[in-house]
C-alpha cells in the first residue's frame, strides 16, 4: 500500500513518504516507537482503519523495497493510533 492516514475514520489519505509522515505526525509518539534504538513507524490504513507499519520510510529497514516506502498491516493494536479489528 502506498498511502496512509493518521486517524481512524478520517478520510484524508496521504502518499507514504518521509515528508508527508513528518508533516502529519511530527514523528512523535504514538506514530513513532523507539525500541532499543530501532524506530518503527505506524499509521492507519485508509481502507479498513486498521493499524499499519510503514516500511522503508527512512530507507534503512532491510526488508523495504529500494525505491519507495510502503505500508503493511501488522495484526495487532497500536495504542493511540488504531485497534486491529481484523482478528
């Protein structure tokens, strides 16, 4: 997926890129979680309102595509972002 949003129910989807993510979240909690020096970036899926993780946002994650970041469903709640209702 190549778009994200920041709030459940909100209709405005943004292209996934570093600039849009920073402008929408200011890279603050709960959208950015730092675990032992490794940052994870979270947002909301525009289609189903479930939490997604943004992969390759800073192009440092090894499993990201080399040319563009993307979002993927994560299958668990992200407090303050969204609850997973796909269970």
